[in-house]
C-alpha cells in the first residue's frame, strides 16, 4: 500500500490526511461525496465550519491567473471564535453576528475622525481601506461558490465622513487625487474595476445567494445538512449587508467615476484613464510592482507580436512584448508561479523555444522552469503563490518519461507519485491530481490510503461499484469533539478516476463547458484501466465497460477539432470491436470503417504534424480493414464465385489503392514540413527524431539550404534514418525513444543493417543492444517494450532468472502485456519454478501467479476485444503442459476454456500443422509404441517423426532425435518422413551433430552404450572414429566444461554486470 505522511514525502508508506483544516468543503465536491459517511442522528446543533481556502485555482489550458485574493467586506471577523464556540442557533442571534463582524468598528471610527481632521493626508484613507480587508473572512463567500463575492461587495461599503457617503472607490480616487505617486493606489483601483467588470452583467448578489441552494438541490441532490448550512450562511450575509448599509440590489450604486461599458475610469481631477493605464501608471510609480506588470502582460494576447510601451526609467519608454514582460516579472520575483506557467505554456504550444533566457543570463528548459516555480513556492506562506498549475507543470515534465527528478538543492529525489500526493494534499478539490494519481498507479490492485475526518460526512464504500452514491441522508449533528473519528479508505486507480469523472460531470452540469475536454481524457483513461469487456465501472448508476467509456470520450471529442487524443480513442475502440461489430455514437450506428472515417472528417486538425499522424493511422487501418474484407469474401466463396463478389473485391481493391496513394502523399507532405522546421531550427532534437520516424531504413533525404545561411545543417548531405536519430541524441542525450529506435535498427535482419553488432554515436561512444535498452529505460522508465526486449536478451544469453525481473516489470506497468506473461511462464517452466509474484514498485506483493495462470492471462490479454487467438500455438502449447490429461487414471482431467489437454493439442495441429511441439507432446501421452493417438491416428514413433519433419530449430531437432532413440530397441529401425532409415545409434549421432553446442554430455554417454567394450568397435561422429571409452571421455569433458571454474567465474562476472544494471533500473 502507498501511504503518505505529510511531513515526509519520501516514506514508502504514505497516508493522505483529509482533515477539516486542510480540505476546502464545497457542496458539490465529489471527493467529499466519495469519502462521506451515513449518519442518521437528528440533532440539529452542529458547529459551523469555515474551511480555509488558500489557493488560487488555475487550469492546464489557460495562462490567466488571479494572484490577488480579493479583499473581503467582513472586517477582522473572528472565524476561529465562531468555529469553536457557536452553533447554528447561536449564530442566528444578531448580537453574535454584530460582535463577530464589527469588531473593528471602534478603530474604524477613529480613522474616520483622523480623515475629518486631516482630509489631505492620503495615509488615513489608505488605513481605512486596509482595515476593511480580510482575506480569511472572504472564504465565507467562497463557501457559497460565489466567486470573488467579497470583491463585489467590498467596493459597495459606505462610510459617513463629514456627513457624506463615501465608498471604497471614492477612497482610492481620493488617494490618487492627493498623491498620484502613492504606491499601490492605481493598482488597487484597477482591482476594484476588474471586480466590477466581472459582475456587471450578472444578477445581483442577493439573487445569486438565494438561488444557490435551489441550484445545488436540483443539480447535486445534496443532503439536508448542506442545505441548512447554505441557508444559514445566506442569512449571515444578508444581515451583514443590512448592518453595513449595502444596497446590493441597486445596480446604480456603481461609482459614477467608473464607466464599465466603455472601460473608462475618471479621476477626481477630470482625467480619464483606461484600465491598462492604471497598471502602467502603477509601474511608473513603483517599478518593483511585479503584480501590476503581470496584469499588463495579461492584456496582451500574442506572446511575441503584441507589444506595449512601458517605462524603463522615469524619462525613457520602450516597446516590449508579453514574453519580455514575463521575463521582467521573473527578474523581480524569482520563481513567480503564474509568470512561469505562462512561459511554459508558450514554449509547449509554439515549440519555438527550447530554453528561456532570464535577465540574469540563465537559460532554462521547461523542466528547469517548472522545478524553479515548484521549489520557490511549495513551502511558501503566501497562498497567492501556491497555485495548482505549478504542480501540474511539474507533473507534466515527469510524465513525459522521467518519472523522478533529483533536486540537488535539497538532496532528494522528486518522484511522480510523491509529487501528485503532495498536490492532492494542497489542492484536494482539483481532481486533475486524482486523475494523475490514477495514472501513476500501475494496476487496479495498488491502493492509496486516505485518512480523513468523518464528522458530518456521508461515507460510501469505496470498494463498491459506485463510490459516489448520492443518496439523501438525515442530518447528523454532533457537539462532542471526541466523536470526530479518523477513517481510512483504500482507493485504487479506478476509484480515483471515478472521483475525477464525477467532479467533471458536476462542473459541466453547472455550465462550465471548459471541463469537457478533461472529461474526455478521464473516460479514455478509465477505459484503459479495464482489462476486458467484462469489467465495468459504475458512473451515475450506470455500469460502463471499456467500449462504453471510449464512446463517451469520442462523443465529447467530436464537439471539437480532432487531436492525437482522438486517434487514440478510435484506435482503442476499433481494437475492442470485432470485424463486423456495430456501436452507436451520438445515437448513430457506426462500423469500424465509419469510425475510422470520422478522423478524416471536417474536424481534422489543420497543423501538419497532427494531420499526418491521424491520417497515417487512419489510412493504414482502412487498408487493413478492406484487406480483411477481401479475405472474408474469398474464404466464404472459395468453391463458387459470382460476379457480385468479384465486383465487391474490385471496389475494395480500388479503396485500398486510393488510401495507399493518400498515405504516400501525406507522408511527403509532413516530411517537407519537418524539413522546413529543421532548417529554421537546426538545434531542435525533435525535428531530427520526428523526421527519422517517417523514413524507411533504406530511405535517404537531402536537406537543401536555399538561404545559404550558416544554420548548422549539413548542405547536400544524405541523411538516412539512423543519421537523424544519432543527431537527435547528440542534441538531446536524454530524449526518450531515441535509443529504443537504435535498438530496433540493430534488431533488423543483417541484410538491412549491414551486419553491424553495435552502433556508434556522434560523440564516439559505441553501444551494444543491451546498452541501448538500458539507456532508453534510464530516460523513459515506463517503456514496457524496452523492458520486454531486455528480458528477451537476457533469456537469449541464458540469464533467465534475471529476465524474469524484467518481464515481471512489464506486467507491473502494463497488466495487459500478453507476451510478457508468456515469456515469464516459459522461463518458470524451464527453471521448474511453479509460480511467481508480480510485485509493486514499493516491494509489496500484489498477486501470485502459477505458470498455468500466466499462460491463461497471456491468452486473455492478447486481443483487446476479448476473443481468443486460437492460432497462438505457443501459448496454447504451454498451457497444455500445465494441464492433467487423466492418463494415469488417478488425476482429475483439467479443463481450460472448455478444452482438455488433448483438445488443445488437437486445436494446435488443426490451426498450425507445422507446430512440431504439439506432435511431440502427444507422443509423450502414449504409453507404448503400439498405442495410437486419437487425434492423429499416429503412434508415438510416427508422431516424433512428424515433429522432425516440420521442425527447423536445431535445439528442438536434437531433442526429438534423442527422444526417438529412447523409444527404439538396439537393433530396431525407423523410416523418417524424408525417407532415411535410422536405428538407435544413428538417431543419437544425429542428435549430437545437430546441436553440438548444446548440453549433450548425456547424449555422448547414451551413444557409448550402443558400442561394446572392444576398442575396435567404433562409429563415426563428426567424421571422426570413436570407440566406447572415447565417447565416455567426451561425455565427461562436456560435463567438466559446464563446471569449469574459469567458465563459471566468467558467467558469474557477466551475471553481476547485468544484475547491477537491473538493480539500477528497478530501484
């Protein structure tokens, strides 16, 4: 189990504490619904809880962040005193409200007297404003989900000064009139304008408050307890508004000096200013005000081309871009999270900048910028600078392949999981972090412990199908503080993705359409977590399998321009469907073909890279689909053809040819596009690698430099696929997939790669295949294909025990990796190990698999649509080896997939007559040479002869010849399928000569027994005469060679070398 201790992220046991003092409570918060506890007590005396909201919420798709927590109308309210001492009934008392919300009235009155005495002192006006600001009390309004209500009410507060009503805007204008260089005066006036602008077209605050309860009841079906809490808070605000002379229903109460419709602020001296002029004036007065500078940047849309004139000194102004302004913000405030998030957004979306240069000369990559924002702000005390986008940027950097990052400053490793858990603790209502946590868990068996306070919470069982059961519950109100119990729930990745989906659905129901894209991602991820069609996840009372989830994701994507994510959705969906299966998307019946054609519709992306990736995938899949159609027509009409079928085949071939031509054109189109990018930016490793992925291994290109500029691209050089990959590595040595691409090249047939056993990098480093895999996994620790290939390499050089660790890791990261189950099972069979434990990265055992279970999982995982591949002879064969056939008369006959062992071997022969091992295993089931197999009608000698006929592998042939010799008497002969007549001795000679490098000491010994002790009794082996004693000596020499100390020591050294490599990868 992953547990989380808040004071130590590096603990392997991690517990998340969802306590009231750190969890922002909202009526429609799904994390609360998910972790609620039913309580049927009807005591109405509950304590009013004011939950602390200390963060500014952002999203991954925007770069606009409000860093200024709005000032609140409620002055110096004693929230803690409320929290500890008053119940609902107490708070209804107006006297209580007066004492809580007007505790500063005496000081306020004294300041007003000072203003009346010294009306030209701007500091008095400023002090009156400041004592009416209270960020903490503003959370009262946020409890009601009325965003920035405190700002909206703040400007309406009225003070009686010399008998004249003066509001907050008047106070700011007066300060500017008295001293237009007064720091923060123009900036604060801008903030008030911003608040008025936001709510100018909204309903009045009173309607918003009163409607809030009914909306929550209709949309969210909240409990009576939450409704009572809403009504109470609404009552508090209404009473407070009346006590403070606020006419919240009078829209004409806006200050006449602010014209919202025309974006004009009129100063008391008659001067008119635009909102951005206030910010520029503020920066002119105080060139250290980075918040004003950031607001100026937000007024510019384009990062490079939009510019504005700003003062760089009292007498000098300069045209600067948004990017330059953000650069200055970082110079004034190191690690400013919003400035960094906007810069990262620019770098990701435009891909024009590999590093961002700070004014102090540092050049930082996206990862370095994200780390700077994280390290500078994660432990800060100012909530304005602890924003969720900082953690999202860090997560995105780690999610690109490097799942850990070493922080040299603090000498610790930041892992993806620890980062997400830390983010959840800081931002419990942002379910993007629950989504990322679900993706960081390797399978559905891993869990995270959640510890939370269950007071007044409705608890649903997280292990049930529906962890978000929104039933109404009776009030449960407690005064006894000792009744607050800490509850723990163990949630897996399906639980976390449910939380994310349900939260997005509620936000969409509230009218936030920006959440749709995220919802599509969540549905897609949930579908990948389900291992087959039979598994489901319950959303809003509906059981959804992986097909249902993908359809929902696709229906959302169809509302927007298709992206590469759309391709993934369609790709997964068609893999889950049978060839002729039909599904309904937006109520329309769709086949596999029509689903693919969706990607070529009007929503196809306009950028070249995305278009090519989508079209390439679509064209290839359509070609496969039409080729399968032709195969089906031919198989159904193999004996009789007709014109109708011939016309269908002609039509299908025409489609195939058309899409092949389109595929070729789209490839050329993208190739030219990337070449142009490469010419403009020859230091971008992505350009070289992306170009390499388009080329075939025998294809070359020339990158002509028409501008004749020195841009570091070799003019007229012929670049092949490998040249481009090597250049990409030279520019970015840690780029993922590059080393794996080189490994794939070395794994090609020797005729293509010119028999090179190694690859030489540009810097001169020479790498073997296993070293390429190691570097790939160092850069991209979740590349399951690299783990699998590394495992095959170790198996090939006979380090099978080490190979199991890598196949084990494949399954840990991808529970649907069919071939990993097969290879792991085969190695366990060879090593005579009955079972294995698939382990989680923290070392906790998750699941124990027998060899039979591994082979069953291999079959179940092979096809995403759930159908069994009856032609995968190797898996079926190994499954049969783990089954009892009942021939001994005592054991029970095993049945798997409704098939006995004999049924499976018969199935293999039917589907693959050249699979020799099936004949061999059938021969082992027969007790004598006279018994005949019911499946084939052959005796065991004939079955082994058949195995020899169809096999080409020398190791297997040696085994078959040896086994056949065991079934013959000394002078008995057998005629093989190729016509050769062989006796026992000849079969043993054939077994040794076929595989001379194998473990053949026992074969030499068996062969010696076919000769007499007479030294003249000889046979020819490798064209050399041997008598009995010489054969025995060979048998001993072979055995000694296997036990030779030098040989064993060399194997041990090599084993330790690989063991250290694997330890560093799996640590």
